[in-house]
């Protein structure tokens, strides 16, 4: 049965990841390696300081912005592949990056807007920040799944779709965090398995809630 239980979401995410293991691992590796190469090429000092104990790391805003934009574009492609996998429409490949410019732009703007909103929530109190994270988590994947959806419309969609499911989503979020931490603890190599599972789980959560609200079967 399709639901928001930990066993269903992460059980299915693991099974789907295993079936598409190589493609997903290579897709996430691409995100990581491009970011590291970009940081190294444009600001070698920042790259080297990341592996030192120095506390005087000088950040370069231009490097950070460019890295963020490219990372976001790669993430859109990776999420697109996760959607194909979850809907049994294919797997992750380079065609997943052939999205319209508006999708990339809306995804980046949506992430920035959500970060500001959630950041305010965490500044006020920790709990509101966690609650807002759960309620707005579907907005970025909404603009990827539906190209016609605007930024504000995506936020409203997420808010409505997650209504009454905040506690379940917070619980799933903590499980995702645990999976990620365990991946890093496994000599950091494990993150290349943990991250795809988390991405696929995110898409499954979106699809389950979409099915509950719109009747679309996964």
C-alpha cells in the first residue's frame, strides 16, 4: 500500500536504487565531482582550505554563486531521473538534463525563497523552521515535475499537499538525515549510495502525496 510510512518510502527507495544502482551513483558522483572541480579551478585556496584546519577561509562570492547554479542544474537533472525511475518511465541518463531554461530558473529561485523562509523560521525558533521545512519540501520537485507551475504556485501546492502530514514528513526527514550521516560515516564512500536513496525517497513522498490529493497512481 502506498503511504508515508518509513518502511514504504525508504523500502521502495532502496529497491529502486538497487535496480538503477550504477546510473544513480554515477549521477550523484557527477554532482559532487563537478562541484569539486569548479571550486578547484576557480579558487584553489578555498578548495585546499576545505581539507585543512585553517579558520581563515576566504570565500569567493562569485565562486560560490557559480557553484550553486551549476549544482542546482545538475540536481534538476538528477531529480528528473528519479522521477523516471519512480514512474517506471526509464532511468537516469544525460537526457534528464534536457529541461527548459525556465525549469532550471524556477528551481533555483524556489530553493532560494524556501531557504529564506525556513531560515527565518529557524532564527525565530528551531521548531518553526523544522515545520516549515516539512510543509515546503515539495515545492522544488513540483517545479521539476510540472513545468507550468510557477514559484509561488509551487509553494502553495506544497503547503496544501502536506497539510495534515507534517509530523510524518518530519519523521521521514530525520530518517533521511540519519541515512545521510551513516553514508558519510562509511568512509564517505557510503554517501554515494545514501544520497540516491534520499533523492528517490523525496520523489516518492511527492508522488504519494500527489496520489492522495489528486488520485494519480504511482
